[in-house]
């Protein structure tokens, strides 16, 4: 309603203006090419306005005619651009779907329609790489390196190609160049870090990790974990030559990851060797409560050298109640009780774990108990036989390789923080450890009366629970 009223008022005003213009007194003289006209002033105004409108219309039509070639050229460019973008999009989809042949055809179509679009050349390079055409892929990637926008992407492709061909040094070189261009590039940073850790350059690796930017909570946790692993690796390396420095690094690792078992073991061993038994025991007790790792309890029992097996059992009982809350605690308590000839405590510790798929360690301990308490060789042999078929106990494992002690990198791939404390998936029988204990033999007891403080062999355990 308001719009209608506004339109009516506007129309009335325009009409009134035209009427006023027509009614103006006087005449205007217009002379063109010898012709003279003397219309009234209002009519002259209409004639001038009409002439101006005619000029504007004529110019618009002429401009459209003159711009027709440019207009059709723009339409052709837009059509080619749309076709190129569609081919580029379909090409990436085809490559992701596992059809590199079609992806390469679409990439070439995109390059013909989008000659300045580097993504099309990148798609063709990726397609060549997927098809095994290494020479063509290398040529495309090297052409893309000259452009700052595509240099890192090209180096990523060259890195992947070098790894596929087994050219380790070339792959590392490409990763180093990518880090120089973009220090926060994850794949390149990880590749350079892996090379540093593989060569044992822990200090340099630690500096590189410390310089990384972590934004999200997961990134911050991952960064702290890697720093803790590297600090522990330094402590492990310096344990014999610089125990005070090694202790500092181990404590820093525990600040970063409070329940990191390898760092706790290294720090507690050094403290025990220095006579700081209470500090060592307090540290082991705290980490034990968080992880229940058996190596912690074993070291806790041996934190003070020269004590008897009965005293070691008492110390273990400070950590572990009877009945134990879990299997690792039961095994540690039973081991200490067997060494102290406290057969009742040893049997009571294992009672809850002998009926439902006892593990190898449980079976071997039960064999010792039967032989030591009852002198029953038949039952002892029965338990040894069960140990052969029993489920394995957790060990340090990385890339299918088991180890008696934690190491900072995998011996197979060189990956940092690869060792985990878990049950081997394929293990079905007791494995021989570093001391030569073979399948079917009893686990070595805790030393009864060590003559010297425990040495810092700095290895067992990781916090990967």
C-alpha cells in the first residue's frame, strides 16, 4: 500500500513538472544547416532531452558492436576455464579412486585449458608417479620447484618418489630443502627428525622438536611426548659417563610426561647409585601407581643394595597388597616371595591368576612354588609344560621385534618412540632373553644380596602402557 501511494505521488510530481515545463513562456531559436526553428521553450527542452537520449542509445549500440569480439573471447575463456576446473576436479577424484590413467588424461586436459594453473601439472606429476613413470614425474616436479607457491608440494613429490626408489639420501635432501622453505611442514620435519634420531643426534633432534609450533591440544601432547623420549634417550646415553647430567635429563622427561617409565627407571637407578634411596623409592612408587609396570616394582625392591630377600619382600609389600590388584603386581610379589622362600605368600599372590589362562610367567612361578614348597616334581613339570602353550607376558616390542630393554628408536625402521610394553601378537612360547634364559626354564630370581649398588644399564621400560 505504501509503495502504491509512493508511486502515485511520484507520477503526479513528474506530470506536474512536465506541465510546468510546457507552459513556460517564450520561444527558443534553433538553426541547423540553414533551417531555423522557433519552438516554444518547453518543446525545445523536450527536443534537447530527446537528442541526448538518442546519442546515448546510439553509443550503447555501437559499443556493443565494437566489443563483440572481446565479449565472445571472454565467453570462450570462461568456457575453457570451467572445463579445466571440472577436469582438474575429476582428475583428483580419479587419482584418489585409484584410476591414475584417467587422472593423467584429465590432468593433461586441465593443463590445456588452464595453462597457468600449477595444480594441473601437479596432478599430472602425481598420476605419473602412481603409474610408475618416474622420469615424467621427476620432470614435472622439477619444473614446479621454481615456483614458490608449488615448491614444497614438488619437493614432497620428489621425496615420495625417492623413497619409492629406495634413494634414502636423495629423499633426505628433498626433506631438508622443504624444511628450509617451510619449517613447519610436518612430513619434511618428521623426515629430518627421523634421520637425526637414527644417527643418535639426540641434542639436535631435541632442539628441532622444541622449535616446532604446537597449536591444538593433541599437537602439544605429541610434542611433549617426543621431547620426553629424546630427553630419556640423552639420559640413557649419558648414564655411564655423566650420571648427574643423565639424571637431569631423566627428571625433565618426567616433568614432560609424569608416567614415562623409561625415564623413571633411569632416574631411580642413578639416585639409588648415589645413595639417594628415599628419592628413588618415592619416584618409583609414584610412577608405579600410575602404570603398574613390573620393572618399577622390581627396581623398588632392589633400590637399597645389600638387603636380604626377606627385606626385599617387605619392600615389595609396601607397594603391593595381598591379593594383588592386577597380574603384573601379582608376578612381582610372587617373585619376591619365592626368593624369600615365603611359599604361602607367593601362592596367595597368584591364586587369582592361575585359573583363567595363566601367562607364561605365572606358570613358571607356579612350577617354582610346587618344586620349592612341596618338592613335587610332577606338578612342577606340568606347570612347565603349560608355560610352553600359555599366553605370553608383555615385553618391549617395536615393528615385530621384542627387546628386554626399552630403546628410543625402532631397530627396524628407526622410528622414534616405537617401543611399546605389550603382549606380542604372534608370541606363543617363552622367548630367550639377553641373559640366555631359554624356553621352559624358570625366570631368574631377584638377586639375593647384591654386593654393589645396581648399575645403570639404563634401559628397561617405556611409558606406553
